[in-house]
C-alpha cells in the first residue's frame, strides 16, 4: 500500500453507524434491482431476509431509463447508480490537476500478465480524490501517447502460459482506451459511509468497493455466483469478435478479477466447484467460504399433468447457450412430436445481436409455436409447476436458482454439468456435457416417455432441496458472516 500512501493524504474516519444497526453497501453489476435473474433473486433474498442490517444498494448499469424491477424493503435504499457508457459529464469540478499517466498506469496494471494490483488500486484512489482529472487525462494528447506506449509494452510480453498477444488495430486500441476511461470513472464514483462492502461479482462492481476499502479500512466480502474470469474466457471463445477484441476483453477481466481477489477479505463462492477455480487463481483457501444458494422450504409437490411440456428459464445470453437449447428442442421434437417447449427470460443488455441470432435459428429449425419465447416471468414457481421436465443448457453456472426452483416443485432437471450443477442435481436429474445436443435430447425423450421415472426423480430433488439448499440455511449463514465482519470493527450491536 506504499504506492497509495505516496499521494493520498489522511482521510477522516467515516461517520459511525446508528446505534444498534450496521450498514452494508451492496454493489451489483447489471443485475439487482434493475434486471431479473439468479443473482438478482439472491440479492433480493438477502436484503429481505436480513432486516437487522441497513442495506445500501449501489448498482452499476448501462443507461436505460427503466424503473427498478424489485421493490426495496424499508430497511434498504438505493444510493444512486453508476451508469457506465452514460453521456453525462463526470461528477466533480471540471478543473483538476493534469495526470496524463493515468491511461498508461491502467493499461499496464490491468492488461499486464504479472502486473502490480497495488499500482492499479493507487490509480483508482487518485481518481476518487480527483474525479475531474480522469476526463482531462483521457482527453489529453499526453494520455493517449502514454497509453500507446504502455499497450506496446504489454503486447510485447512473452509469457509461455499466456500465449502471444495479437496485434491490435487503431479501432481496437481506441475501444480499449474508452473502456479504461470508464473503469477510471467507475473508480471515481463516490460511495456512502458503510460498515461492510458486499460485492456480487469480481468485475466492475468491485472497483468502487476496493477504493472505499483502501480509504477507510472497511471490510469487503465478495460473493461469486459464477467465476467472473472463467465466464469471460467462455464468452470470448464463442465470440465472433476479432482476436484483438477477445484478447482485450479477457485481459481486462483477468485484471479486474486479480484486483478483486487481492482486496476481498472473504470470498464466498456459491459452490465448491467455484472455490477450486478461485484457489487455482491464487486465493488463499483460508479466505474462501462456500455459501450455497437456497430457496424457501417447499410444500409437497404436485404431480405434472403429463402434457409433454419442457420449460427452461434464463436470460438470453451466450453463457446460457440458447442455440444448444433450440437444437435440443428440434431433435427432441423429431422423436416426441407432441412435446412443447417454453423459454422464460429476456435478452441480456448488450447481447441484442445474440438474441437476433436465436430468433434466426428458431426460424431455420422450423420450430414455430412448438418452441415459444415467453419473455420475463414474475412467477418462476408457477412456471416450473407447468413443466413435465426442466431443461438447462448453460456453459457456465454457479448454483442456478432456476434449477433450485425446479426442484422445489418436484420437477426433474436435464442439464449440463457445469459449475455447481452436478453437486445439486446428481441423483435427481440427468447431467450431460455442455453442448451435447444429442445427449440432452435423448435425456428429455427418456423422461417425457417415462413419466413415472420423471416423477420419482423430481421427488428426490424436492427432498434434496429441503435438506441441503433451503432458504433459511442460506440466510442464516450470511447472517453469521455479516455479523462477524461488521462486529469485527467494533461498530455492530445487532438487535434481534
């Protein structure tokens, strides 16, 4: 932290929390409270399930002008938004000290293979202290010149395990420059006084938290639903972008992940599979605490009506592999022509082209009304009750809420064995490798043709959910962790 102290003057202590309560700043990224999905459902569960804390929600979103989809309870409030790619001018005075080296510091620190995360943090702290300097730095000729030199150094690295970086053209370099500018603006965004920082992904949402932690010593918890870096690698591998664009996206994801892992006091993956990834990426196992997702203890399930209905739930996104979902439907329908497929979920912001490709594939396969895109649902449990079998084709997951919701209604799951899915589904569904169209289709055919077997598997899943992945256990484990983390600072006097 010497680099931080070199230019950061002493900071006054934060105001104390109200007597009897602790404040938690929940930082989200493209999810709660503006978008539906598994992470948002988990956030809503935590915020509503732990009313003894004062929750402050700081979302990072693309500008969209839409109202929140979740209503916050009385003990929670949104403390502004960080709008990435907004046209609005940055906060703070337009005057500030020139700092042309900022773009080069971020380029080296976030893109370099063995770069210094302390240097990145020091730069972000300086952005927070002088928000006006961010825009000036990136608009200056000195900033661009220094960036080009630093980028050349990184592209010249030769690290055996990293491969040889591709050449970047001027457009790719300019896009990277713009992204680094938004990373700096995110670091400059103010954060309110709080007793604990709770970050929901090892990416952009960690940036303001890391700055706050460095300035005030506030402890930070990072919950990973999916491994941020792994998902970036998977997205790049399936992308049709240029080699340069794929390289910059994965290197930035790696740089942000390394910074988040270095700064988090506790890392909470939702499954053991994620924990092994995190240890492989250098986290001390002593800082890892696996906390499973959960749902409310379900009542007795009702048997499906036997309508050959297959349901899938998830955002329309490459990581959910909707293309495989469509191909599985086509192959299943050739054998079971009476089957009907319904997919619930909306297109991820920024993935509109992927959404169009799904519609095009749907038309090319001739699925028609036999496979329907239903949009967003506000009743996931009702959707699952309408299913005979639930299908999930993701190429990356943590511990998906949609599978837990299927189990809560006693519905068998046919899914890919990614992330923590095998730990949940084993013994109460069918698991195949990701992308295995034929294997997924044959599993669906087997269960659709054997409803008694499907019902037995669904009942086993229902019992397993109640024992291991229930809502009360999830909330209680987080209550214990958050009490410990806030109480360690001597501020918390929790009232029951």
